[in-house]
């Protein structure tokens, strides 16, 4: 009976030895496992930095963008020109309409010359033609007919509306100046970064209208058209085609230096 407790005591003494062996084993293996992870992170960081430098070198532009000051030509009051702006936009949207919509009246639809049934004795409502407006495939009452949607607006009022629209953009800080001295290659990524800060921000940024001068049609125009045509929220035009609806319809204007000078010179003598 005295031997049984001795065996139990020896078993109890052996168990801490096994536990200590288990505790020491992870300590030896941990440095070996951690070292490959550090090396792999270092490799990833160097490769990503290299690709970032390469992409930045391919799609860079030396042109700059800054907020434009308010010229004296566009510093007047805006309260009295709202009706002129409305009439100008209405004219610009209505004049391109073709006005060719047309429906046929009952006398223009073929057929229907015979009375469908006799006047009395059938129990049905009296009818004189199957081309009456209440019949399917019958004529249309008061339908559209070919007409002209052209509306007239005198030159002085059109110019006053354009000046009022540009003044509103200038006075609210929505006009930026683009230095078109050296635009570089027409890269969409470079222009997206220039206008919005990053290509990702260009997908949700403000609708922007980029305007260059009419004298830059052969030099700056093709570069801007090619570099910005894939930007969904950007439209490119020139000062000769600039309308009131374009100025009002975009939240932001970007003018080249030549376009800014042309607009200021053209409207510097306007009386408000």
C-alpha cells in the first residue's frame, strides 16, 4: 500500500517537466517564422514605390491650375439679369429643335370612308368612320404638327446674359486659370490629377467645363480634347462656341490664360 503513493508522486513530478518543454518550444520557433515576413514586406514596399515613380514619370504635366481673380468686367451686380439669362438659355435650347414631329388627323388616315354599321337597330353606338379619334388606329386630335421653335433675342440682351452668367461664376470662386504653356502629352491620368487631385476623385468631382481660346484651335485644342475626352465629368470647348447654357450648366469653369484674356477683352466695355 505504501508503493502506490510513490508512483503518483513520480507522475506528478514528470508532468511539469513536459509542460516546461512545451513552453520552451514556441520561443525557439518564433524568431525563425517572423524573419521571412519582414523580408517579404520590404520587397513589396520597394516594388510599389518603383511602379509609383514610373507611373508618375509617364503621366505628368508642367501646367498649373489656380483660382482666378474677379476682373472688373465681371464684378457688377447680378440681381437684374435673371430674366435675360432665362431667355438666352430658352433660346439656345429651343433653336436646335427640328420641329418635325407630326401626327395624322382623321382626314389624313387612309381608309374609313364607309360607315361601319347602320345608324339604328344594332344596339351599338352610332359611328360614322373607323378613323374617328375614339377608334384604334384612328386620327389624333390636337397632335403635334411641323413647326419652327426658333425664338429671337437681340444681340445686346444675349451679351448681357453671357456677362451675367460669367460674373456669377467669377464672384463665387468657380473659375480657375489653366496655364497652357506646356501641357505635355495628352494623358487622361495627368489631366484628372490636375483638375481633381486624383483619377479616383475625377469620377465623382464637380462637372467641369474647360474653355480654350479660338486662337488655340490648332495648338492647345487637340491636346485638351484628346486628354480629357475620357473624363466623364469634363467637357472641352472654345470661346467661339461658349454659350450661356454651358456656363450655367457646369459647376466649375477652367479657362486657359488666352481664353481668360479674350473674354475679359470682349466684355470689358459692357454696360450693366
